[in-house]
C-alpha cells in the first residue's frame, strides 16, 4: 500500500468529527492508481456507519494539485501487454467510487486546490461541498490523448451553462477556480491561505452549524470569470450538430479565440472528439450520475477494446513524448459517420453496476 517513497498512497485519519482522505503521491500530482482507489473506497466503507465521523474531506498532498487524473501510463502498459481486463477492473472500481462519493450518507467536502483533472474531477466534482482556490486548474483533458471524458465528467459538462460543456469537453481546456464555480464544477471559492483554518473548523467546531455554513465563513468572491464574454461565439459554434459543423462555424467567426479553437479541434483525434460530443449530449438528457457513468463506461471500454487512438495518444503525449500522434483516421473528413453511435452502443465484457 505504498509508493516508491514507502509512504501510504492515501492518508486516512480522523481529526475530531472529520474523516480526512489525502491523496499522497505528490511526485505524480497524486495521479490515481487502482490501489489508491481501493484505499479510498475502504475508508469510506469503514466511516459510513462510524458515528464519530460526521464529515469526510478529500484533498491532495503537495503544492501542485489535488489530483492530475488517472495513471494513464499504467493503463497504456496494461493494454499493450494484453491485459485489458485489468483496465476494465480499474474503470469499474473508479466509477463505483465516483458514485459512492455522490451518494455518500455523510457530507463529503472536496478541496480541488491546484491541478485537478480527469480522475481528480471524479473525486472532487461529485462531492456534496466542492471547494476551489485561486490556484485551481480544473479540466477534463481526455481528448488530448485521443480519449473521451469519464468519471462522471459528462454529467457535469452536460449541465454547464449554454454550450460550455461541449466546448470544455471537446477542447479539454482548463478552468480557473472562478470558471469552475460558474460552470457547476465547484460550489465555493476559498483562498488557499485559509484552507488550514477551514480544515480545523470542520474538524473541531462544536456547535450544530453544518459544514456548508462553516465553509461559507471562509468563502470569498473570486475575480470574475472571463467566460461570459466568450459565451456568444461558443454557444453559436458548439450548438452545431456535428464536429465538422462546429469547426466550420468556428472558422466563420470573427473572434480570434474561435480560430484557435478550430485549430485545436483539427489537431485532436477525430474519433475522440466525435465520441465526446455524443457523450456530453447524451448525458445532458440523463436522469442521474449513475446513468452517465454507464454511458461513459461503454465508450471507454470501446476505446480500450476496439480502437487504437487511446494507446496512440498516451504513447505520443506521455510515453515516447514525441507529440506526434498518428490518429486513426487522421482527419474528420475520413471519419465514419457512425463513430459516435458505435462507441455509445458498445457492450463491455462486464456490467458496471
């Protein structure tokens, strides 16, 4: 249960009424592996009926971030070595943990301080009380490796105002703390220099004030998000029916940022962004997180079992680091029209729930 530093990968302890879970792999920005997911799940199971634990907090060790995401290098190794079954079990365990956090009978407080992306959003974004800071950098960057958002990210993206969900899902762009509050990925903005005092108050405040009211004592109004100024061109372009039409509308826009978004989309895996568009829009119409996780699970296992872009994207970005992925197909014009439907309807070897 340790990393190379011989320290526990998850620090689970109680402080007063607070059960604290700290991801403890700071040299990897607390990237999640299967053991960490098991440790988090075990602690939550143990505290579920522990009357001494009234609130649970999830945060990350180190100064760089709460969690940079899942350990995709390990995922790459599993797939290329012929052990895709291990990848399946990783995703099943991770998504079950995401659902557990969302449905937990006690308030879960997440502190998404610093980099919080991918799998980190799965831990932070479904908590009852979600905190960001001036250092927060949130994203669902899966399309950057030829993949698609998961860990319930499509559920959050589908509920963002306007078409910001499609924009952030397809481009993998980064949100500030203020952006995250605006988009529904967070609830409160607390300056990082007040986090220790907040933790102390949640652990030891003796009056009957609930955790939400305690957090409000530390909450501040951040500098306004710049996103509303971009909503016009984003809503116009990302409401189009297909990725090809989105790119066409971006090219027709007079906004400089629209042209940059078009350039980015044309550099990403055509399959990944097409599947992502379909996933965000399907999740928008769903009734709950579990349903969205099941939709993501089908798509994710389709990439693991059936399509080469995930392995290629990880290779290019994180293994060989040549930043020159060879997508299949390489352009949107060559993409089969049913790519989104094929991933949506895939039947994994084992059900999620």
